[in-house]
C-alpha cells in the first residue's frame, strides 16, 4: 500500500507543484495519473524516489515513511522502485544488455546472476535478440521496452512510468501499455503511469487519478479521460 | 557476491574507463611521476648531504698545536677542560713521536720530504671531535684561551657552509616538492572532475536505480589511487636507474665518503613511503573532486 498524506510541494520560486494531496494506492494496483502537461504529474512520481522532497506531508510505502529515511538509505528505497523515465535515460554507449544490467550491477550481483536475470527480462519484453544492439539502433518502441526492462529487472514493488507512450505511434503505445499490464499481473507490481494519452487511458479501464493545478481533481475506478476532463 | 569480488569488479571497471580516455590519465600519471621523481631526488640529496655532514663531523674538527715547552700537566689540564664542556665526542692527544709517524705515513712516497725531519720539528697536538658541528666554535674558543696553544686548525667554515647548504637544500626541497605536489593535486582534481562531468548521465542513472554514494565514488577513488601508485613506482624506478648509472662518478666526486653500494632496502623504503604519500594525494584529490563536482539527488 502506498499512501500520500496531505503532501504539498512548493518550489523556492513560489510555484506550487502539488497542493495538499492525499491518496492511497493498493498493492498490485494499476493506476493512470492523468492531466495536462505541467500539472505536477512528474513531480508526483519523483516524490517516491526522493528526487523531490515535499514541503509538507507524509508518504508511506508499506509501513515505511519514506520521507523519514536518512539520505544514505535512499538508494535502498530506490531499489524497491522501478522508474521508466520520460526521456528514457538510457546510456547510448552501452548495449541493451548493459543498460538493463545497471540496476543489478549497483546492487553488487555477480556476473552470472546478472546474465541470467537480464536475459530473462529481455525475453519477457521481447528484446532478447537485440541484447547486443545499442539504443541508437532500436526503434522508439524498442527503446521504451528497454527502459521498462531496466525498470523491472530488479523486481521492484512499484513501477513508475512517466509518459511512457509519448512520441510513440498508437500501435506501439498500446504494445508498451500491454507490457506494463502484463508486468502488473504477472509480477504483482504496483504500476503508476503518468500520461495524457486519451486513447490508452480509455482503452484499459483502470483507476484514473486526474490532476489539475497541483491538486487531485478526480479519482475514479475504471475511469475515462474524457469523463475526468468534463468533470473538471 | 563477496566484497572482494565486488571491489575487483570496480577495479576492472576503473581500468576500463582509464583505457577509454587515456590522454587525461597519461597527463595525471606524468605529473605524478615527475612530482615524485623530483621528491626522490631531493630525498637522495638530503640523505646524501647528511652522510657527508656526518663524515665531516666524525673527523677531528679542532686540532690544537702546543708550544714545544708546554708541560704534560698543562696539556692534561686543557684536555680535561675540553672534556668537561660535554660537547666533545673524542679528545685525542698526539705526541711529537706520533705526529712524526703520521707525517712519515702520509709522505712515504716523497723521500725528500722525509729527510732531516725529526720529532722535534713537529709539535704535539690534541685532535678534538665534537658531537654537533655548531659546537666547533665553542671548543676553538676554549683552546685558544690557553697561551700554551700555539696554533688552532679548524674546518669550522667548511662545516658551517655544509650545514647552511643542507639546510637550504631541505628548505628548497620542501618548497619545490610542495609546489609540485600541489600541482599534481590540482591536476588530479581536474582530471577526475572531467571524468565526473563526462559520466554525469551515467552517474545520475546509477543514482536513480539505487547506487549508493560509495558505489558511485569508488571508481574515482580507485583512479586517484592508481595515479599515485603508478606515479610513485615510476619515480622510484627512475631514481634507482639514475643513481645506478651515475654511481661511479658520484663516488669519485665524494672521494673517501663512502655512499655506494646503497642498501636495496633504502629503495624499498623510498618506494613504500612515496606510494603512501602519492596514494594519499591521489585519493584526496579524487575525494575533493567528488565533493566539488558530484551532485547527485
């Protein structure tokens, strides 16, 4: 269970990115976080990895208040959370295999374990045959799947996906969300996906949390993007 | 995975990074080698200077010649007076006969000089060695105060000069080597800083997927230590080769002052000492670069 309790993020410039947000996300849930660009979706996701520290409020993952964690414990928190970044953040001078292996390397796993676990994940995302390719040699969808593979290779409890379908054609975008859904079902990973892709949100009929001006505008089980927008 | 295996993996990774951009590494290594080579040369010069100083200090530094009519009791009184100061290491009486024997020994190849020289021609004397070179003046003052002493010979000026030289060498060495070490330190900060900048994306990604600060910092610290280790080793090796190649001419220059053969342990101590300082310098430089340039969220 993830719980946000009256979380506010105010930047030094005075801009309020998140305003008194309270929310609960069940373990193994798949949630779309929707809203127009600049509404605070990315800030919301970055709270969980402690890239952003809220100005007030509390955040729990399970029983743990993650804001109370000392800085040296933050890497261990991040190992429990997989992130698919909006800009992929892949290393262009490393192969797909090496990119996916990064989270395992930092935890000190042996080469043998890394070989086995990375191959397994690459197979799951359908990229095993591209293991020795470099990101620049892949299509947009394949790059996105690489980013997903890296995010889930260490079997995190929570998967955060920040606009994973941006810049993808509708067919490829659906493929990516199918993959996230598969991970959610098979690995019981909690998935929080920030998006403003109307077709995707409406097709998958998941929980939809809509944000507006840093606040939660609506929260609906099996919600629809249009409906959410109308409400607002 | 064991800690040793993880460290070895980090070490291999660091070597791989060094090989990918060798020019910065070469610049850092050359600076380190130069710094520690110059340090080695100064260490050798300072130790050599000390050996020369010790040799001269061990020689009789004050020789007082007595007038012919000086009674033995007076000579004994002077000897006791010098001994009572506590600064004399050795006071040796040389009688007229002993002086003749020394003269004959020194001039055995010059028969002309030996002709018609008897013990009466040579004065009796005392040879005084002092514990510390700066006490020569004190002892000279004491013996000169006795009217029975006809003449006093002292290499006081030479010792003074030598002490001055070794002090200057030490001071100059410290200033010069400190300057070079500062340059090396700054170059390591610069090189490691550049590497951090070049790998910023990778560092950010590693941090976001759960790498600890020590995991991220370790390759840079290993890099600093490698520069130190290789730099100090190259410097010691060059010093060894330089001394070995010039051993004959150095020994000829020093004459009776025996320096060679140098104990191999000296080079081992020099290498260990320089490695310790150089590794410290490399790791400290890398740490400062990490502190200055590694900003991870």
